[in-house]
C-alpha cells in the first residue's frame, strides 16, 4: 500500500479539486511563491507581471480549493500557503518537486527578493521616524538581550509544535522562538507594526511564520490549540489586561503554557502620558490573580533588574501552565501550584 507523503489521506473529490486548482502555470507559480512568503495581490501582480483581475481570479480558485489562506491587515489582504489538510500534501508532493533552477521560477524568486527589499526599506523608514521614542523607552529598562536570555533559560531547550505571539509588534519574540516551533503565528492590531515584523522575519528567513492583524480582546476563532502563547510587553497597553489574558488562555491547548513579560510596578508617568501605557507595570499578585481566574497554574516568576546608569524599570517574566486534559475546561478558582521566583540582577 502506498503511504501518503504527509501522513494524511484525502477523499478523491478533495484531492482532485486541489490538483485541478494547482495544475495551471500561473497558479502553480503562485503556490511556489506563497510557500516562500506572505504576499499581497499588488506584490503578486508585480512579481507575475499580470493584471489585478487575473491575479485575483487565480487566488480565488486557490482559496476555494483550500490551498491558500487569505487574511486582512487594514486595507490590505495577504495570502499564504495553507498549513493544513490537502495543502500540506500539495506542498510536500508537488511544490517540493519543482526544479528550483527552472528559469521561470528563478525569475519569480528574483522579483520576490526585490519585493522583500522594498519591505525592508519601508520598515527602516518607519523606525527612522520613531527611533527617538524607542531609544528613550529602552534606556529606562534592562537590555532586551537580558530579558531574552532569561526567557530562553526559563523555557529550556524543548521544541514546540505551535507558538502564538499576541501583540507581536516588530516580531522580536518570533525571531527568538519561532526557530524552535513547527508552526508560529504573530498577531498585532497595527498594520504598520506588522509591516516591520514581516520585514524582520523575511530577513531572518523564517518562512513558516504567519502574521495576522487582529484584536487581542477578540481573537479569530481559528487561532486555537497553541502549545505556547506569549504576551510580551503587551498588557501595559490594555485597559482590561485580565480580559486579554482570558483570550490568550482560550487560544491555548490543554497542557500548554503561557508566558507574560511586562514591567514590574514603576512611577515613570511619562510612559503613560507620552507613550500610551495604560498601566505602570504589574505586581506579581495581579498577574497571579489573572492566571488563577483563567484556571492556570503559575509555575515560575523571574524579575530582571536594571543595572545601567539611568535605567529604573524592572522587567518581570511569568510562566503559567495549563493542567487541563483533553476535554476539560478552565476551572476558575482552582488552587495555584507552588511557584518559583527568580531575581536577576
């Protein structure tokens, strides 16, 4: 008996529909491009040299066949190769078999590289406009490298099936942790920040990462069953951080973990008045209560204290574990496990 490449089998009608959709020159080129990067209709028009109606028609057929996904960021729509079902079979059995030295496909990749270079230039221009704000905030707290080192140490060497980074911003956490994950998704409400994240992830060569625009208070229904969910420097912007934590828990698979990174309580009022921070940090008992309400057990706390001259903000890291089994639901009010707290100078 012949074994399917992806380990999945599909009804004849589903596989036939997928093969019919993929079995056309332009659509196969589109699939090869979307296996490399998320792209807009305009970017695909530039690469393929075809009109908007024609490209849109091809994309519509591929979406209907379940081979690609479409999601919106403000006025833009991004497309990417789907990572489930029959799309996985087409990726592993058809796209992987394409000759990378084919002249037409090589030309497409060169034009894709030009599109990525333009994204990078736009991201650099955005940072140039806002560099002063970013630098002033960074000078107030411990170096990001110290926070990242503490996070990597706390999570250990394990790999993850899936990671969800809520409020991904520039994609910093995805660049750090996505190499350890089979699937990684970053969500942010700001199209401008997603553009920066996309350029950064392109530069890092992280092709398996998906970026989505969305509201942390109302996550898309398909963002579910992640092994690790991250809230990195996000909660201080939220007017209802407990609600954001509850949504994060909804996206967690039973037995998964949540990581929260944010400031400890501080008195830097300028962050509220000039940078839209709604909360001036969080005490450990506040985070513990939010997690307890959602049925999670706090397993570890780390406080990374500032050392540099002028730095005054401590960054705290909390890791919580979900003790549910398959079929269970969150149990608000369950007692928390004994947690470990680490102070990092």
